[in-house]
């Protein structure tokens, strides 16, 4: 694909806007959440992998989470604060390598626009502690058409 001057400037503008407006970690960090701890306390409470994802907005490697194969009835909760996020009833196999759901539980998650890769995506975080969970996309199954692509290390499973 040949990159025209106009297209190049369009891409450059999006990237510059993302840089200038700081749509990375700081947007969630400035929000107020019911559960808050110092960075040192989060490091004590979480595994190193969960800390990197929940508090530093990292992404776990695909196909590494044991939650990918979780088939029991129950709820997926935040590994940081135990807030109920997703019901097993909404889990589906997306083939992406991350646990995927077509709908969150009411009040469990919040979203914001994330420009980290230069294009807007919808980041999903825990509504109670602000921990980064993953992203939501518009290519999921009915009835919502959404695919909540979550990092398994950011959650734990509670059977029930």
C-alpha cells in the first residue's frame, strides 16, 4: 500500500494527539475508585504478573491463562479487589487466546478510550479498583455483538 502525504499526515495527527493528551495509564490513575492502595501495597497484594497487567496495563501472552479452559458455572472476579466482573454464562471461545465474554455483570467494569497503539480502542477496567482488564471490541457474538477480551491473570474464578 502506497502511503500518500495526506494519509501520512492523518496517521501522524492521531499519534500526536494520543501523545499530547496522554491517553495512557494516567487517565485511569486520575479517576477515583472505591478501592485504592499505594503502588507498594499493590505489589505486595498481587502476583508479579497480575501487578503488571492490573496496575501497569500490560498484556499477558495469549493462550497462557488457565481461565481460557474454565467451563464451570460461576463468576470471574477482579484479582485485585474481588469485584464480580463476568458470569460464566457470557463466556465464549473467541480463538484469540484470552478469556472472552459478550457482556459484563452490571456495575463490574468501566471503560475509557485508549490510544496506546496510535488508534482508539476501548479499554476495560475494574469499576471498583481501576485495575486494567483488557479491551472490548465490536466483533463478538449475539446478543451484544461485543467481545470483552480479558487478561486471565487480572481475574480469578469463583465457582457457584
